[in-house]
């Protein structure tokens, strides 16, 4: 595979932005596109992580009001205000994946980057989504529809689910939304919590990629900027779309799509 063109960079940016927030795995799609269309994967983990900067900014923009309140609560407020408690729960939710990612993310990204592992990861994601979609108890009227209702135990459980998504091809949003639904959160609360949780993890991956770039990786600055912008715009569009139609969504279409994508990779990529 050769050096990437700007057209390929644009497509990778769009794919990153759209699939980061849908439960289909952005890392899996970036790998799949490379395998299926012969796009360069030289230093691919570094470039993919840099694309996450775009989706990080998308989350910061969409939830700007929430982030301002949370930062203010940590720096200014005193006592156990709802906002300070929410910030604390986000920290609890972030710790498992942050620790495991800091220790082993680079190794995991390289060891599990083959087409065979990608197919298994996509099918695993589909299986988890299918199982949670079939759980009738999560459709109860007693669902909690506000992220402030998330408990510390919920935070830890959903945070542990996020650890599994360090594997390329396992959807971070899929694992965390499914775990939130399993803990009794309504669709909107589960999605909001998943997206808020994504910011610290995406930021960590982005800082890691920037560090690697400074250590001698030779990606053209223009390509990095283009990839960033397309990931940002498509990420915002994905969030807006998902939040607009959230009450009508089930996991089933994503399950079918993931199985189909895994089958295509299995047949085409040898």
C-alpha cells in the first residue's frame, strides 16, 4: 500500500467522524477501509488517533454548555452539588480505560490489527448489541432519562465496558450505550453519558498521537489538517442526527450492518 492521497484522507476523516458516535466502531471502519481499498496503513495507529482530535472537538462543541458547567463546578463550587457529583462520576467512568489504555493500548492496537481479529471484533460488537437489544427489562417505564441520575456503580460498570473497546473493531459507543441501557438508563441518557465519557478517552489517544508525531512521524501537515476538519464536521453531524432520532433507534440495524461488514472483509481480504 502506498502513501495516502488527499481523497483518501478525506474519506478516512468522514468515516472517523460518522462511526465514532454510531455503535459500529470507528477504529474498525478505518481498518476495514484500508484493507478493502488498499489505503496505506503505514503508521496507521498514529494517523487514526490524530483523526480523533476532530471527533474530540465535535464532542466539546456539542456539549459545550455541559462542559462549562462541569469545569466551573470543579474549580469554583463547593460541596456535593449535582454538577460536582456528575464530574466525579465521569472521572470514575474514565479511569478503567485510561489505566488499561496507558499501560497496553499501543500493544493492543498492533496485536489485534489483523483482518482476522477485525472480523472477530465486529462480530463481538454485533453480538453484544443484539443481546442488549433483546433485553425486555430495559424498556421499562422506570428508565432514568437524565445523566445526573447515573450512579457511581453505573459509572464503574459502563467504564469497564469502555475498556473492551480498546480492541480495534469493538465499538466504544456501542459497548458504553449498551452497558448504560443494561443499567436501566433511557436511550437519551445512555447516549449522552456515552458521548460525555468519550471526551477524556479521545483526548488521551489524541495526546498520545501528538507525542508520537513529535517523535519523528512524517505525516504531511496538510493531510492532518484536512483529516481533522472532516472528522470534526462529520462527527458533529453524526451526533446531531443520533440525538434527533434517538427515541426511534434500536441496535438491530447496526447488528445487521456489522455482520454484513464482517462477511465482506472475510470474503475479500485474505
